[in-house]
C-alpha cells in the first residue's frame, strides 16, 4: 500500500503581468496571455534578469478546464550565469588565452524553481526556499523583457511585483509623512476599494502608461492623506500596480525611509505535491479575482 503524501507549506512570490494594446483601451483576453507565454517558451527566449544573470523557461505545460480553456500554465524557470565568449585569463601561465572558448549554449550556476501563471488573473508566481532562493525583482525584469519580445507589434507588457499591503498601511498610518513618491500603471480591474478603483479607472480612460506623483508638504508640516482621493487611491494601487517611496516619522519619533519594492508579498500554500498547483491556482483567483460572487473554475478531472 502506497504511503500517503505529506502535507507541506510552500512559499511563492507573486508578479502581476499586464498585456496591453498600444492603440486601444481594450483588455486582452486570457488566451492572449497564454499565446505570449508559450511563445517565450517555444522560442527559448532568454533575457537578462540582473547584471550577470539570464532566465529562461525550461519546461511549460497547460492545465485546462472543462471547456478546454487554459486555467493555468506550470513549469520550471531557470536562472543561470550568462557568459559571452570574450578574452580569458589563464592563471597557470599568467597570460591571456586567445584560443579558449566556452562551448556554445552552455552556461554555469543554474538555479531552477517551479512556477504557475494564471491568465484569468494575469499573475505569475514562483516557488522560493531552500535550493531555489531566487529574488523576485530580477524575475520581474526577465518577464518584462522576454514577454515584450514575444508580443505582437501592437502589444506591450507591463510587469509589477506584488508587495505587502502592510507597508502601505504603515505609510498611511505614520505619525508624520514627510515625502511621498508614487509610480503606478495600468490595472486589469483587480478587486479593491472604491477610491483605488477610481484612480485606476482614470488611468485606463486617459490612455496613460503610468502615473507618477511626487508629494512634499509645506515646511514643518506633514502630508495629509485623509481627504486626498488621488493620493490615497494611487497609494492603494501600489501593491499590485507600481511602487512607492516614502519618508515618515515612525512610532519611535525617528525618520524612516520606506520603499515598497523591498517588501514582496509571500503567498503561503499548504498541501501535497500532487495538489500544489490546483491549490495555488485557487489561492491566486481568490486573492486577485474573487469579489465574493465569482468562483474560480476547477481543473478538468
């Protein structure tokens, strides 16, 4: 008799992927997101993620629902050290080695992890932990570069790291707010407050690629967010659609600088390996697409 699978907690970073038309306000469909992701995989597109690293999708497959629609993509993401064949130095003879070349298409230091992408929620999540301790900001950069290469000529992609809402609350509840810089872009109608939706609707209606706000108070005063729809709404949109930097006076009466991109949200999913991605899909849909009326579709049995 087979042993029952062990239940384990898995941790994911989440990234918001937004596929847009250049000359239209129309939202693209889930199948458009699937097309672009599968092109990156099929054409083996790898892009720089940090100063010496590149990323690529090593494996990708689709999980479909009862109506043959793709509910989510899963696979393996690999980060590796990218080396170009330039001049090499030989420590043995202490001279330049003009003849040595690294074999084509071989790169060192691969680190791989599992991922899931849910097109209906346009969220990409990848596992991290022991053995696969990849940072989210480089993966965000890879996705934006690779997906934009795979787009049609009239499309483009914007990518944002999902960050912790508690950081926004800390800014909003600070004793004093001395400086605030906000950069937000397009949202595909995520759930949220009325104030947040107002600012997002204005962004969508005015054909903006992004909104940037720099707020500084009068000398000796604090920025007051209570009666500002624009500042409050933009700040609430930051966790999924941008980033903010703030200088506050904290509860210890000390000046503190906060940058939201330093606080990525962590999705914790507990379950067996065989059910991991079904559970993660449900969590993503619940967090970013379930407004209390819509229930996530179930994978085909």
